[in-house]
C-alpha cells in the first residue's frame, strides 16, 4: 500500500517538527536523520563507507597551518 503524501501533509509535518525541535536544533536533526538513512541504506546494500564519507575532519593544508 503506497503512501500518498501531498504537499500539505509535508508542510504540517515540518511545522510540527519546527515547534517541537525549535529553529536552532532543526538543521542538526535533519542532518542526523540523513546520516542515519545513508548508513541504513549502505548497510542494507552491503557497502562499506569510503574515506571521503567518514566523519573525520578535513586536513589543514601545510601552507595554512
């Protein structure tokens, strides 16, 4: 049974999320949700994360250090 989600339902969900989380925590929650979905998709597909996909900080170039 497919989900028929229209634009009005999406607006309602976003407004509720904004009220519950607040404007400061909403981007972090979206980022965490996207990261979790990506990890789930990769684990179901059997794919290992590459070095560019790890949450390691980017190295600082030698001329800027």
